[in-house]
C-alpha cells in the first residue's frame, strides 16, 4: 500500500442491477416502469427553453415542491426534493442518525441502507424477518438511533398495513422513523396520512418506478418542517444545486398528469395479479407482493440456473447471491407482451427441468 492510500476511505459499494446494452431484450431486473412517462412530460421536454440552462437551477426546486405539495395536501415546508430517493435517503442517514445508538432496519431489505450506514459510520442492527419474510414490529420497540424500512419491503414486495407501521411509530417517539415508499403507489395507503400525528416520521418516495422517470433522478421526502429544515441545512452544506432545471420542470409536469399516472399504475397492478396466477400454475411460490415485482422461487428449478438460462434468452431478472435469498428471483412486472415472452420461456423450461 502506498503511504497516501492509508488516508483513503474504504467502502464496499452498493451494486446496482445491470443496464444491458442493445435492443431486443426483455428488461425485468431493476423495477423500472415498462410504460413511457406521461405525454405531458414529453411535451414539456419538447418545449423546454434550452437557453435557460445557462443559469443555475432554483436551489429549492420550488415548482416541483409546490406541485408535490398540492398533490399530497402538504405545505412546501413539509417537502424536500432530491436527486432520486437514493440521494434523499443518503442525506437522511447523514442528517438524522447521529445519536451513536444503533439504527434498526430488517436483515432482508434494500441493500443500500447498510452501505450508507457504513459510509457515514452509523452503527446499525438488522432484526431478522420472520420465516414468511415479514417484519416483526416488536423488534423495533427497543432503544435505538432511528428506524428505516421500505413499505412495501424489497425484495419481497410485502406491504405492511398502516396499523403496524403505526405500532412502530408509537414505540419510537424519540427517534426518527423513515418509511421508504418506493413502491407504495402499487400497494395500499401511504404513511403520509400519519404525518399529522407523528412529527418524527419521514416518508420518502420516488419518481423512478410509478412515474416512469428513473432516468431523471427525482425523489422526495415528506415530514415535519423541522425534519425538512434539517435536511435542507445538510443539503446546502454539501451542494446547493443538486436538482437540475430540466428534472424540476419535467417532474412537475408528471405530477400534473394524475390521470395518466393512475392508468399506468392500474395496468401494472392488473398485469401483476395475472402474473401471480401464471407463476402459481407453473409451480412457483412467492410472497404476496404489492409492488411492481414478484419474488419467486421454484421447488424443482434452482434460481441461479434459471437466471442464467433467462439471460441467454436476453430476458434480464435480478438474482441475489445472499443467505435466504439465493433460491429466489426478483422479476419486475413488464408490459403484457414482455410477460408473455417470459412465460413462454418458463413453460418450456420448467417442463424440462422442473
Ligand atoms: C428503487 C428504490 C430506491 C431508489 O430509487 P431512486 O429514486 O431511483 O433513487 C429506494 N428504495 C427502494 C426500496 C427502492 O427499491
């Protein structure tokens, strides 16, 4: 090791899903939305005044914040916008988890939480999910430095009803509780409705999945003005101009088209419920996902073998080489045609191998 290398921070980075190049592939590996963004977004893109790129963007993302406030019935002082929810969540770790006490999140969950905890030196504990992959709310009742979990959880897709979310909140009045709602639009009611009663709650959502805008990188947090102010203070201590101007305008255009949003979410939920029947018919089992993906396993076909076979067909799904997960595949809900291609292959493959 060179002397100057001793001063380098060593981290084990998060590994994102593959973004394969080229056409003619079925991409069901990173939970993107298979439908294009709203026509209102595309119109806004066409009409954009490129000349204004000369100037710095609005550091407060006011237009987008106001659009979100109107959509969720909140004031601008209750909303923080960031560069994807990954940015919002990373800043939240930096801002809220400084007590020195361990932060709690499930052992099986979004694997970025552990990476941020390590990066920022936040101690953490990971209570195990039960044998059905469910979060045990009683594991989140002890002293802690904060709580974070996705609802629905990833990669299981399991949605936790709000009375259970509230159990965790009421047991944690003294620490910040973050509910990562990346997939909430495909599931049940959001914890946003609990903000009135819990000032220590932060609800984080994203435009990447239900709004078909993963490429723009827009995420946001909703919470008590004190939490939002604290996030802004840290953001302005880091980089004032995180959100670029086109993303601010296009994001607001997306929020303005509620009908298109509802329609694409409905289509994905319909396809998901049909896919559950097809998978079950082929002998797969899976938790009852309320997200835009299914987490499937088969008694006669090894997940890794199936993953490789699908890839040879240019059908990309996600495989996690980790304890308890390594015989499952996480498969994003695509269009009806994409799912047809998947099932045509699976019917053949399961008959031969299963
Ligand atoms: C996709 C995802 C995110 C990150 O979304 P971006 O807004 O694209 O950064 C955060 N949390 C969970 C659980 C996710 O699945």
